[in-house]
C-alpha cells in the first residue's frame, strides 16, 4: 500500500532532506585521491550524529555503515572499506537518514580529479533521467509514466538500465511501497496522488546491464566491468507538482 503523508510528516522529511543535501555539499572537499571510502563513511557518521539525524542504513539487515560508496564498476550498495581512491575514479555516495522518524534518501556521483568527457556525459545522462522521472511525478499521472520517462533518456543515449534494483516509496521507513522501476510503460501502474513520496534512483551502465553481487554480499557490480552511475533524490508529490527535498540550491 502506498502511504499518503500529511503536512507534519512531509515537514519532517523536508528537514531531513535539507540537512542531508547540505551535508553532501560539505562532503565534496573530502572526496579526493588518497582518501579511503571508510574515511568518508566515518566523517558522514560523525556529521549525521552532530546534526540530529539518524542513519537508516546502519543496522539495516546487519549493515554496519551509514553510507554505501560504490566505485567505478560498482552500481550500488558498495561497502566502505580501506580501499584508497585514486585520480580518475568515479564513485557514488548513497545515504539515507531520518529526522524525528521520517526519512530522506539521496545519492550523488563524485569524480576524483579529472575524468574523460565521455564519463562526464555518462553521468549527465543519469542525472537527466532522474530529472525526467521527477518531472513526471504529478498528481493524476501513473507510476509507469515515471519509469518510462527515465527509460527513454537512458536508452536514447545508448546506455544500459540495471533492472535488478529500483527506487522506492519512502516515509517512516527507508523502503516503502511502491517499487519505482527505471523502465516501464506509460499509463500503467498506480495513479500518483498528492502526499506520496518516492526515492527515485536511476542506475545505469556504460556497457551491458547484467550485474552480480560481490563476495561481501552487498556490493552490486557490472558483470562486464563497465562503469556504472547511480543518482537519487527524494521527492514529495504536491498539488503544484513534485517537490525535490534532497536537492540543495547549489546542486541544481
């Protein structure tokens, strides 16, 4: 069942999203060559506590970190470790937190130093597909309209869509109904209504879309070793259209 959030619930989600998006802006200088993904996760854990947020990742199904950090051919759910970042690496940092019991979830791609233009274009396509999906989140549309909008951007650019994982509803819980696929048919699925909230998260590959789960039982990687990009925002559907609660002004 898709829950409808009232104004009080949405206000808490908005606060969680505002704090989290500002945290990501401050994270940028830390993401550089020589830093480990564990360094990043430890910094995030300290900042989450200091800002009155609660990690919704740590403890989830036994997970021991406050973030997922996926590097290069890792799609999602990368586990922070002593892995050192190097120039030319591309990584996604994914964090879900709550404020007074209500969640916000977001992911951003970071580059370590200079990367080739085709890699930048690849990530731009992921972001464009995210924005297209968000734009379709208006009352009266159907969930399939969101999925189809995302799919069109990705496939028109010639990239692969990871089909084994998807976005999701969000609210009191990090993962709620419905599943928000990154592919689908317009006009299909539940009707979108004011007060619904979704974490929309395209996951795309530069090569084929097949993936596997690594030996740590968490990290999802591309089978062909191609680069993967994952971006995510939390949105609330309003009478005036979608409201992005995890997009800092400087991040637009």
